[in-house]
C-alpha cells in the first residue's frame, strides 16, 4: 500500500500515527524539505496490512458537524494566579491535566525540547512531569515516540491525550478500532494551523543573533509580557533571565505564521477543526468581544455534548475555576471553525525557497511577503500596528469595532 498516493481525500496532517500503529515498523518520520513531518515507508518491511490507512485522515470522509448549537461553551479561568500566569490563556488545559493525573491517568502532552529546539509529545505520569505541557507551542510536534508508547504499552491504562484535532482524530480512530476508547480522555485545541518548522528554525537564528545564545531553558510562544490578548509574543529565558521578548508588532515569526502561506497543506481546508466527533473537550483562547478588556487570560472550553466523560471532567474542576456559559455565537465564530485559507501557490513557493536558502535570513523572507502585498494591504497593516502600540483600553475599543 502506498500512503503517499495522491489519489486521496486530504493532505497529510503530520500526525505520525501511521508510524506508531505499524506492526512491522516499516514507517519512519522525517522532516521534508519544506519543514513538515512526513512518513517514509520502507517497502521491504511493509506487508500491506492497511492498519496505517485505517487511522489516516487522508482517506477519511469527514461528515459535516451539525451539532454546533448543542455544544457546551464556557469562558473559564483558573482561580490560581500562578497557573494563569504560567499558561497561554486561562490555564484550563493545565487544570484539566492536573485533575486527570490526580485520578491516575497518564497524560500525553507537548513539551519544548530546548536541546533540539523542537516540540515533542511526552507521557507524563506525575504532576511535576506535566508542568512542561503549559503554554501553547506554535509549531508541529514530534509525536511518534509518545504515540508508539500508547499503542505498545498503554492501551489498557487510563490515558488522557492533549493534541491538535488531527492528532486526536487519528488516536480516536485507532482506539475505537481496538475497542479501547473508554480507557481514554481526548482533549484537543482550537487550531489555526501548523507552520513549517523552517520558519521556527530561521526565527531562532534571528533571535540567537540578538542574544548571542544558541540554547534557552525556557521558551514561550505566547508570553503575557504585554498582557493576555495583546497580540502574540515570543520570549526566551536562560538561568531565570529574560534574554529576548518579541516586539508588540511586526514579529518575524508571527508575521509569517499569520500570513497563512506557510502552513501545512492539510491546514488549508482542514475538516477536523470544524467537528467534535473525535474529542471529549476542546480548549483555546476565548476570542471575541466578551473579554477584550481582560489582560489576565480567559480560556474557551467546549465540552462535547455527546461525551459523558467530557462533561464529568469539566464538572470536577469547577471548584478550581471561574466560568460562564456562552452560546456558540459568542465564541465559535471567532475561532477557525469552518475556515478555509486561500492558497497563493506562487508566493508560497517563493517563501519556502527563501527559507531553504542558507544565504537568506528570516528578514529576507518577510520582505518577500510584504513586497507581494498591495499598497492597500500594507497601509491597513500600518494602521493596525499604530493601534496596537496604543494603551490597552484603546486597543480593546478598536478590536471591539472590528
């Protein structure tokens, strides 16, 4: 069987579950030239069993999700200031993880490997081990080792998995196939999409040039240095000292990320971010008008109305959080639910070529991006930047308008 066959329904999500479930270890995971994790098949080992295809999004027909209005949506924030300050939004992922560990679950989540400068899924057995899951990582995660551990060692254990919708979809498919879904709690995120690892690699070169360091013992992709919701801020620390904090505007990494031109191919028309069929709970930032003036952090927690396990878990943590229920119109429309991105193929190729060229820097890649934009688009961005530099109440006012 050729899982690279282009005669499929969707592009590869880089979830890596195909390699984890392969009984012959015929599939390896490598970064391709554009900076995305891809399966590489050893044809001599493959026995054409089809297990990898059975869990793969590329071959799945995803029905339209029709129960959006039945979803249970909450704005929520941890009561603990320590939890909120150490997390990306309101700290609900951390609160849920703590509850699950206390109930005896193994928790699978994403940590940042400061030696390899990559995001990696790991299996946490204790609360201390799960602390490294705090904070969103805005790059693809290397999941193979953790997912392989689930498949080989933990199908009969109580396990909670935190991941993107494509990760959770593949795991859910496999667990249902093995009739082990009842042992698991699956929690995914409201996902905008995953950028090329080449963007992060080039960004680190840029940061290293400013800090004269090559490694950091703390990396935050969404620091609250300027308050929650004050755009996106990267921050690096070493020995407790902050060595780099990105500017409020024109950060190189986020400029490329939110151009949506350097996302994984499957992200452009992803069906999984617009369904809750595989997950028990989905979490993210509560974007929208309701909490524009909040600088502490507010999470959006969406509980699958069809998941008794999801509803029970949220009920168990209510004493540790402040929360308020909201209709879907207050929050879902401000996420990437149902969103499709335009593919500017020629410009996308130019940007990837620039990132791959060792003679060019990330500044060169950003310059290519902005030179491609119309005068109107550039003026609009300048106006937006001007507003973002204003005091927070002014920024909140303008955000409310748009």
